[in-house]
């Protein structure tokens, strides 16, 4: 694996995400995902899907507040199903961007949002030892 290229791609992607998040909220699965994104200096609105309401109610609430969201669920099977369900529930009401999720899945050797900060640290350590 080309760690240097992977790290460059991840850092570029996270910079774009940080900039877009200034105006567009990110939907994640839980609090650990929010903490991970904060550790990566993403400072805009980040909302946990596990907010204590049904997914239908959650999507209705999101549709009342926003015209566009970034869906950043984990890129495992459960996260994929959740992303699909949210997208279907918001269809025709809210524009859903899943490109960051797809790109992170391609560029990170992990499957969760919460694992991103430690994955980036690991790559940096590997590069320092080369």
C-alpha cells in the first residue's frame, strides 16, 4: 500500500469536508464519530443519527432544518444500510451527499468514522519510519 498517497488523499478529503461542513451538517452514527471528527478539527454542525428518536422522526426533523446534508455513516454493512435508509427517507426533501463516505471507504484501511484519527496517526508513524 502507498501510505504517502493514502495520507495525501485523506488529508485533501478531510480539508474539503471541513470546508463544506461550515455550511452543511454532517450526519454520523454516534457520539464517538462526532468526537473523532472534532479531533480532526472539523468544527461545523455534526449530528448523531442515534439521537433518541426513530429514524423516520429523525429524517423529518432534518428535513425541517436543512436543504443539504453530508451522510458519513461507517462504511461497514450496518453503516451502508443506514446511509441507504436515510437517503431514501430524505429523498425529494434534502440533498444527501455520500461522496465523502465513498472516498473515505476507498482511501482508509478501516471501516469506521471513529477510527479515522488513529488511522491517520498510524500512517504518519509508518511514513516517519521509512
